[in-house]
């Protein structure tokens, strides 16, 4: 256990703030704090104010709940995106990950979490009602559930499937199987077993 | 290369500020930024302001150059510390490390760097004059050079040794050898060779 006796309360409070970030320990926090001490005052002011400004001024898109600098996010405002497909994700981070693949041209719906009875998160804590409303609109043809393949992800997907199944739309989910670049030998049994069951037609373009 | 297309300039600027910290990449920076977004506004305000406050209000001890909340640091103000021994270190972090060992009861002198011609840092860029002044005071009996055992550390130690050698004081340095818990097999040749040359009387209390 690293318990530095810090020589200054000001430094101590900065170390505590940094170590409140996910995955940051006291040692890294001290390193960051001493780094800031060596910077010009203006830089540290810009550093500190950037967080406050972001937290106070950021918007959430009133359609998909994605973060945005205005009331409607860039993706929902983009006329080139296909409004007929809604990709349902757990969090903002998932939108960023899928956007980075450059393989998706529809719109999104951020649930703001995942059904997890263990953490006390039920369907009513998530943006599910607004998803059903959006999915019921005439031009929507497909809802694409891009949730984690964990117990909670599967539970949420199943719940949404039942809620959406009355509508005349396609419900899809992300493909599962052995990852690209993965060694069969090190693939877990469940994934490998399912990938054998669900074998697909060979497409040379996938390689 | 991870280049997220971030959906907000505010988020983008926070990610850039976080990734300016030593060892923080864009992925971690995004994680920290999204963590802050989920916190109450007051917490983020306290977070951001802690850095600005520290940078603007921190003092450096006018004797040893250690950071402090007042003009004279806690260690220099402590009447129980031995003012006869001055431990010379490169940085604030080294003071914290040595203090954590609870094995030293003298005072410190922070050089604020180390002689490194490659980085353009010469003796005049460091707090060496004030060290010589302090070491010349009547009550000082020992100057203890606790510098890194790197080329730059050795150069600085040698420079200080020459500057101090006219004074009637003891000049010591940290012990070198095989670290506690280290495997001989994995100890580098230079360290092992010197540790054989400089073998010490066996003291059961060291184990």
C-alpha cells in the first residue's frame, strides 16, 4: 500500500481528485500532480476549466441520447445517415467504437446502461420507452441490438426483443463468433461451440 | 492508432487535456472524460478547480525548495529533524519517496533537476549555489547525495562533490548493490560486479 505523506494539502487534494478517476492509483495521481506543478499557470487553468466547461455545457441529443454540442447530435442531423436503421447501444463509448469501424451508416439509440438486477438497474432506469417510440415510426425498418455478449447484455437484448416484436420491423444483433486474428486453440469453448453450430458460407472478401 | 471521431468539441478538448498527462493515452483520456460526464456538476467543479488552486497557491520552501503550503516546508520547520545532515535530491518526488521509507531524519535540498548536457541542463539551471551556501553553515556536518545511479546522476554527484570538497564536511551517497528481494541471476552485470568488489561485513539485522 502506497501512502505518501504529502507535504502540502493542495497537492494532497489534487492527488485525491486524480485517483478518483477509473483505474488511476495514488502513484500515477502524484505523477500527474507534479507534472501540472511544472506547467505554466495558464496551461493549468485551461486544464482545470476544460472539465468544468464540458460538464456544464455539454448537451445530450434529444433523439438518440448521444452527447453533443447542440440539442441534436451530428449523427442524427446528418442527412446522409439512414434513419431506417437504429443501432441500440449501452453507452456513448459504444457509439464511438462503432463509428470508428466506419462500417455503419444508420442512427443510434443510447440506452444509458444495461439491465442488471445485481446493480439494481431495471428497464425503467434506461431509455427504453423512447426507443420503442422511435422504432414505431413509419420509416424505421430495422433495430440493430449492439449490446455486449455478457449475461446483462443478453438479458437486455431479450427484453428489447420482446418489447419490439409486435412492430413490423427487422430485429438484428451483432455477429458472434471467433474474433478476427484469434487462435482457435485459445477461443473459449462456448464461443467456439456456437461458431461451429452457426457456421457461415465462406466469403473470400472477409479475409 | 486510436483516433476517435469525437461527437463533441467539449469532449475533444477534455480528451486532449487528459492525454497531455504523462503516460495517459487517448483511450484512457476518453474513459476519464466519460467518467466525469457521469458525475454531478459540483464534483466536476471541485475536480477542475483543485488543479488551478494548487498551481496558483502552492509555495516552494525558501530553504530546501520543497513544495509546501507556506514559505517554509514542514520538514524544515520541524525542530525534531537534524539540520546537520542535508540530503540532496533531484526532485520533489524523491523527497516523498525517501520520507516514505521513514529511515531519514535530516533535512533536504531539492536541486530541481539533474545535470544533463543532452537536455541542455547545466549546473546553473539547478539550485546548486544555495546548496553550497547551506552546506557552508557552521552546524552542517554531512551532505548526503541521494541521486539516481544513472550517468546524469553520477555526473551531478561528481560535480557537487568537487564543489563541496573544500568544506570540512562529510559527503555521503546512497548505498549501491543488489536490491532487497532481487535474484542474483537477474541482476545486471555491473551492479553484481560492483557488489562483489564492495562486499560488506555480514549483519544479521539487515535480513
